[in-house]
């Protein structure tokens, strides 16, 4: 066979040869120890014959050692050629499934918009739904991922505005709902109530329960109320979704406090889980305040969390288009497969990759540099763990491509340390270092499979 890949029989012979040389070297070391012991018990010191014997043993030892070293180098060269091929998978299947999930959610959102318009309810308008996470970026650990997360944008209805509470912290805030005058707009779009200046009797007659009365707590958007409202919409409109014919699929709403989780089950028994979280866009940027709760931290129902998921997806797809081949996909796929079930390290490693993409020439992210880039990632992550510091990619980073739109406060923000908890908790830091060592062992085993 011609090409860079080695057939299974050749790789097996090389492994057996390596094992044989290792055993031979161990035997030689044992004989050397025995020879040294014999020399120590000699009474008349070292003789010329003893020196010659020692030199002969050392010569044999170093020949074996050099042969073993050359074999290891050869294996590394071979793996540098075949590792990307063995870890690259066709993302087409995952891409097609993610497109189908996106279409299902978009179909539901469209039905909700029509229902809201017909009922003349002054409730949040639903913007487009955006896929976030590895399943939609096509570097999921599995080709047939069964879990998908989507961000459904909430927009203020007529006569309302959304604004962050003054004094917003770095990653959490409340969203205040305020009324605005629409008297001027009436001249262009026709009669409509003005929530500031119309008589209360007129508002009561013309509108059904409004946003402030139904989905807010003390004038702040309430995540839990919005989740319940959206879940009811799904139950009411799932039958009218054209992409879910009742003969092929069934849809069930699952319990959730701050999102809408649905299980879509096929007649064949396969189930796809979709979580729809809610987001409020900050201006015209790629940054949102989301309903997703921070892991391990309880948040009040009026607290929203800053998410850069859309900006991250936009950045990665930008890099996918600028790198020479699909080796970047392969790196992310390999790393996430090793990190299955470890959410903390998964996001940290993703952040490391994004930092390296802005500091390493993109020409270096090609298949022949696969092992070098993988080594860069592991060294960077190890250094961050030792220093207990990993800067968030979008806080005060001046290397962000101009295609990514950030709100002004993020552009000028001080770097935010994602490993701050490791600096404050020695036990957590020690545990993270142990997990990193396990990750290194798993990586080595994965490449040598």
C-alpha cells in the first residue's frame, strides 16, 4: 500500500518489536548489575579484563538503547502522520442532525410569534433561535450527539424596553423592563396604545395581561416565569409544527426551572434532547444575557448570566474557514472526547484553543502540525493551572477579530480569571492538577491506540 498510513499488521509488528527491545534492554540491565556486583567482590581491584568486559557490556547496552530510541522516534513520526487521520471524522452527519434540530425549534418559534400577534398580547417577541455548543460547531465528541442547546432571543414588545440594571457585575445582572412613549410611532403605523400616556381604562380594554404583569417581578424579567410561559407555548403548539409529524415523532416537555427542555422521540426509539435557553442581546453585539444558571451556583429568578456562546461560535467558525484544513476540528474533537463529562476542563480547553488561535500563525494549524499544536494546548493549560490563572477570551482582549462585535464594557474590561476559584481553594487546585495528569495519560493512550 502506498501512502502515509500504516496498515494494522505493520503497526502490530512495530509494537511487538518495541516490546521485544524493551525486554531485551531490561535483561541487559540485569546482567550489568550482576557484572558490577562481581567486580565489587574482586579483591585485587579492577583488572584490564574487567574494564574490557564492562566496556563490552556498556557497548551492548547502548546499542539496544539507541535502537529503542530510534524505534520510538519512528513511531512518533508515523503517528504524526496518522493521528489526525484516525481522529478526523466526517462532520456531515452531525451537521445534518443539528440543522434538523435548528429547523424544529425555528418552526416552534414561528408558531409562537403568530400566536402572540393574533392574541394582541404585549409579551416578549421571539427572535431567531441560535445553536450553541459543540454539537452545532461540528466538533462534538460523538457524530450522533443526542443533546443540543439553543439560544432563543427575547425582544421587548411594543412600548417596552429592556435595559441592564446600573452597576452590573462582571457576569450577572438583572434586566429591567421599562415603558416608553409611542405617540410618535402612531403616526407611522396607525393607532396603538401608548403605555405612558394612554388612559388606564383604554389600556385595560385594548390589551390583555402585559409583560410587566405576567413575566416580571418588581419590574425585572423573571427567568422562571418566562420558562413556564415558554413551556406552555410548546405544549400548545407542538401539534402544529410541520417538522414533527405525529406518525414519526413525539415531543415531551421536561421539567426545568430556567429553560425549556424537550425530548423528541422517534418511533425507532431514538431520543434527542433539546434545551432552549433564553437570551437578551446587548445592543447589536454578539453577547447576550442568558437564563442559563451558573454551574454550582444558585441564582435568583431575576438574575441573568452573561454568555459569550454566540461570539465563541462565530469566532470558531471564522477560524475554521481560515485554517488550512480540518485539523482544527480534529483537535477539538479529540480533546472533547477525552474530556467527556468534565465540563470545567472542556470550557477551559476551549478557551486555551481560542487564545492560541490569536497568537499562533494560522498556517501552523494544518495536519502535519497536529501533534505540535496538541502539545501547545497541553503546555498552555498546564501553565495556567500552575499559575491558577486563565483569562476569559472576551474580557479586555484586543486580539479579537473585527468580525466579532462586543459591547463597549467588554472591550475595556479588566481580564477576568476563569481559574479564580483555584486560587481561593487549595483543595480544588490540587484536584485539578490530578485531573490534568489523568488527562495527559488519557491523551497518550488515545494517540497510541
